DNA sequence: TTTAGTGCAAAGGCTTTGCAGATGT
DNA sequence: ACATCTGCAAAGCCTTTGCACTAAA
C-alpha cells in the first residue's frame, strides 16, 4: 500500500521545509488517504470532522494545497463541479470516464493514446508537461 | 464564413422559442463572433462596452449561456482560469495545447487519438458523448 | 398591452486571506 | 521564545438571481 509511502513523503517534506508537524496535518493526511479516489474538499472536511470536529475548512484547504505541492494529491477540476483531489502517490497517470448521469469516475489508461499525444505536441513544437483527458458520457450502469 | 450561419441559427432559435430579438443580443453575438477563439466573459464584456457601454455583465452571462444552449458557443473550463467561450459554428471538435507560460491556446486534432478514445470508452462499457483533451506545457516560443 | 429582457445591486458558492491566539520546535 | 499553524470570520472572485423598469411583439 502507498499509505506508508505518502506519510513518509509528507513527514520528510515538513522537516525539509521547516514546516510543523501538527495534529491537524496528520488527521487531514490520514483522512485523505483513507478516502475515495476523487474526493472534494467538502467531503473530506466532513470525514475529518467525524474525528476532529474543531478543524476548520480553511485548514483543510490550506493542507490540500500543501499535499498538492508535495505531490501526494492532485487537483482535478471538471466543468462546474467542485474541485476534487486525487491521490497520486504510487499511482501513474490516467484519464477519466465521467458519467454525466450518476457522476461516476472511472480511471482508464491507454499507452497508445499517451504516445499519440506526445507526438501531437511535438508536431506543434510544444513541450508537454502534463495533460488531462476526460471523456463524458454514460457508464455501463446508466446507459 | 460561419458568421452568417451563426446569425441565422441565432435568429431562428429566437423565433422558434418565442424569445425576443434585442439590440443587446445582436451586439453580444456580433462581438462574440468577432472576438478571438477562447474569450472569457470579462474580455467579451470589455469588447461589448466599447460599442454599448450600458450593457451589463449579467446580460453578457445570460446570453453566453443562451449561445451555449443554441450550440453557437461552448464553455471551456481550464484549471483555475476563468471560463472561456469557444465558437463552435462550422467548427469540428479539437483538443488544446495550452502554454503554461504565455497562456497561448493552440487547437489540435488527431483522428487516431479520437478513435482510440472511442475504443477505450467502449472497452469500459461506456457510451461517450463528448470529451476534452488538454495538454499543458511550453509552446514553441516559450520553450 | 403584456411578458420577456435588461441593468443594477445583492446574493451565492467556493476558495483564500487577515488576524489574534494556540502550538510545535 | 518565537515563528508557524489554526480557527474564525471576512473578503475575493466569478457567476447567478431578484426586482423594478424597459422595450419587443
């Protein structure tokens, strides 16, 4: 499991950057790692409150931002929806199939698409850094 | 040119739906069609004000929404940026190369990628409706 | 005439920030 | 001790909405 790896990364980063190791940070990281793949700050906040009701949403936001900087989380902004946060430790890049009916997120990956994307960028003299592919439609259950 | 086509579509839609043909709507459509490809509501608003300073941003939003419903415009939401609006009349689907330095949007298209996306969706029992592919990186000038 | 459209300002929805007090180091 | 972190509330930012007035049809 990559929970341990993430915690190590987090701890190391805090030390290296002279940041403080607080109870809130621990709680937020734990809840984030225990949560589903594409959680919103609000849902995470609600999970966190079950454990530590005094933690504020501002702290959750501040630390989600920190997790993104460290590379433990990644923002996923889809249309009008609230920002979602993905766990990235020990995970490789993937794209998303998003069901417009039930909201289900399915992670998919295709090496050939990745390769063609790289070629497409190169053909335009473009140096790709990251990319996002989202396919909207109806999932197996909803179609 | 597809300006005429868009105006026709707009006019027809207004009549068909019993909506009113107003000076503001004309102005907004004209400015939208005259504007660049990936304009924000704010930039469009500023263009519009040069012609009709009394038009409000609310009206611009209301009518951009209408243009989207008609199929003349399409929302493009990218990361933390403001919503951008693309012209869609007479244009086919395309993806975007987005320069993280200068903000340039380049439109690209690759039939093979489209095909693989369709296959990928099908392999997951998913019925694709639309999709968006954005590749972030450095453009020719900025790299 | 009558009903949708407009402009304004206020409200919403989510995220960020300022600040005083709490807490790691 | 002292600088960061936190919680709260306020502010920001963009978009939407309520309302009285204007203007299409």
